[in-house]
C-alpha cells in the first residue's frame, strides 16, 4: 500500500509508515512542498495509486 501524508500531519508519521514497510511520501516531499493544493494532492494520490492519509478512504473532504 502507498500513502501520501498531508501537511497537517507530522512528517514523522511518514517515517513510521515507511519504517513499517509502506511506500510513503509526505507533502514536504512534493515539488511545492506544503504549499501543494488539495486538488494537486488528490490528483497526485490518484495517479500514483496512493491512499491520501489526510482523510479516511483516500478522498479529501468535499471532493
């Protein structure tokens, strides 16, 4: 399983998930870092087969 951890969550969570064997990125790892928009994060998550760790079920609120 792949995860993308959002800016409101600590980068440490991405490290913990990675240490547990999951392919994990934090928004700080993206080109725009924590300035990445919700739409860009959702698009990145869907195109890369990542679960969006900002919300349950992989979909951002209101999307």
